[in-house]
C-alpha cells in the first residue's frame, strides 16, 4: 500500500530557552539566530552535520562530499571555515 510521509514543518516557533544551535541539531539544517517567540523558517533540504578539520575550506569540503561549493557556502552563511566549525552538507549529495 501507500506510505504517508509528512514533510518537516516549514515554520517553527522558538520556545523559551532554545538556541539556534539546538534547533539546528534537531532539524539537521542551519537556522539563523533567533529569540524566544520568533518564527524561523526550516529549509526543506535535508542536511547532515560535518565538523570541519584543520585545512578544510568550502572548496575541499565540497569536493569531499561531491557538493556544489557555492550552494555549500550559501547554506552555511559563508564566513571562515575553521576546525570544529559545524558545516551543513546537503544529504542528497
């Protein structure tokens, strides 16, 4: 028979004491900074977290996971790649 698969919620209201980092870990995608009561948009792209290592850059990480460098940089909000920075990689790659 058919299996019903519900998509992740597209919008999420931040609860008391939650941080953007906690919400990111739960949904497996990057979330912008937020405060209690804010409504954040949860991207529908499935991602997994990767902890950067010494010498990593958006280019090297994109090559490692066969992802598009520009898309990877956009998902993670640009900035510097440093050891222990959590980068979100699209799971369909």
